[in-house]
C-alpha cells in the first residue's frame, strides 16, 4: 500500500477517541478510502471486519434490520458470515461504502454507545439527499476528508523519501536546493502532474513507469464519475456534465474565473450553482471562491457567484483534456512531458497548486479587482490562504499566492495587492519553475513549484 499521511490521523483518532466516536472517511470515488481503512484495521487491531455495502448481500443487510436492538445477535451473525472473530476493544468494524446502506450509518450512535468495538465508515456522495434520507446523522462521528496523494506522498511512493525530506528542509530554512536535486524535483513534479494522485494510477506508474496504462486507469475513474452523475445528479445531470467537461477549457484561459456564457449564452449562476455544489460534494472538483477582503475569516467576504473550478486531481484533468481521443498512448504523454505538445502548462500548474493547498486543509479563495471603477487598479491574486506569520508572533495572517510559469514574468498584481493590504497580510509567495529566492525584509518568497505541499 502507498503510504498516506491520513494514516497518522487514524492513529491519532484511535488513541484519543478510545472508542467514544466513530470515524467517517469521506472522499472521491477511488481515492483510497477502503484500502486505508482496511490496512489500518489489519495493522492496528487484533481483528478487522469489513462490510462492503456495495457488495453486501441482502442477508447481511437484513441482520441490521432484524437485530438493530439486539447487538449480541448482530455481532454473532456478522462474525459467522464474514468468518472474523471479534475481540472486545481490539476489533475494528469497517462500514465500507456506507452511502449504499444509510441504515447502518444510522446505527452508529448506538454501536458506539455499546462500546465493544471501534468503527470506521467510508463513503462518497454522503451529502446527496438519497444517501441520508430517513436517518439521523450521528453526532458520535468524527470526519476525515481523504484527498488524492499530494506530491510528497507521490515521492514516497517513488522511493524518493530523501528528496521529499530535502524539499521540506529547504522550505523550513528558506535556502535553495543544490541544482541536481532541484532539477530532479522539477522533473518528478511534471511526472506527478500527468499521473495525478489517485492511488491506482500512482501504483501503476510506480510499478511500470509507463503512461499508457496510467491513462487507461484514469479514464476508468472519469467514466465512473460520469456514471455517478447520471445516477445521482437527478434532474440536472446535463448541467453537471457541462461544467465538468468545461473545466479544461476554462483553466486554459488567462482569466480562469469560470464563465458560464461559454456553456450557454443565457446561463446564470443561480441556475448552475447546484451543479458546482454537486461536483464539490462528490470531491470531483475543488471550487475556489472570490474573497473581497483579505482578512482572517475569508469566508465572511466570500462571493459565491464568482468562482474558479479546478479538478480535484490534476492527473484526471490531463485525461479530461484528452477525452476526445479514445485512448492516449505513451508517446503523447512523453511529448507533453518534454513540452513538445502544447497542453497548457499554466492550467496544470495552477490546478496542481489548488490540489496541494486543498490537501493541506486550506479552503480555496482568490482575489480579483477588475480595475473598471474610477481610481481602481486591476489586481488578480491566484490564491489566498491563512498561515502563521512570524512578524505577528505566529498569529495567522492572509498569505497571497501567485503561480507563475514563464521564465520571465511580472508581479504587478501582487505588488499592488501587497501595497494596498500591507498591514493585513503575512508572507507572500510566488510559485515558479525556478530556484527558491527569499527576501526576509519584504517577507516575499519565490518558491519552486514542487514546494506547494509545504504551504
């Protein structure tokens, strides 16, 4: 199994919860929830019983109906059916794909109170109405959102832990890497952007170092998402598909704010808002909202009608961009890697940064000022995040982040933004394909793109 940072979160939950809460692992389909839960149970407990509600027969579901108030019988029947011996306080029971049988989730409150075993639930599309109707969401749940592997986890999988540690050390000291590891990190980052962070494609690439089977795996995942849209986005599936298919084109533009007019000249946000929410709830897309005021508590100035829409996984974005081809062969990927094919590098880089920030727990916001009003200067800041600020005794401040690709680039928007909001913001970051440069006095860091996972 690929090493996941979330494993440490599961350990923390086990030691701190001491059986008083269940853990719900949410995330996109095929992001690795089931593997993580099963591996954790088999490693950290004396026994692990996994009930996959995608495949569980009617007989198993009937146990939950018949013995919902008789847990002695419920546990006995489950133990016999799955041939797993249960040990009090030493067994983990996993409700896998719990959205397929919400009644099991509804029992969590009472199972936790019973106190004999620990419980992890995994699921996707858990906020979709048909997946939570007729149950009370248990307050005894803690929640963990599992993201695709970030670049650091990808490096671990590629047996490059030493390089990952060097990148961390370079960031903490604000000192550039030597040229050789710097070039190596940039090269691996480009591979990561093409492969993405979904566990199956990453595992294939780690084993085979070939892009064609990786792309085939990603195409299956994208098709799975399309099937889910048809099944669950009832009544507005056409709009959800239109937004999904429009993501590569929107991100290829210089102005990456989503323009609904490209889908339909009469489209309005109020009629498409549910489509964006659905893609975000399914963890297929990451939505980045405009914030009108760069203060801690960015959601207070969030403008829901102004947004950018990123794919939750950059590798899937690549596959979506090539979706007109029935299959994408090895040579095409290699050509993209060399820069011989004009797949918009800015699209990939900004999506990769959005994915990295989301994996670190940041909500995504950007800042935009059109400059159309009298006396107003045009400004566009790619991302705003909250980070501790050394010049404010470690208290949180807003950090602006710009993503730059050309070897020569300007930072006019960032300069204007810092001048205007100087007293409100902390360290500013420019992510680019060059070496680290640090101006301590100005609190301005130019970071190589591969350091995005450090922010």
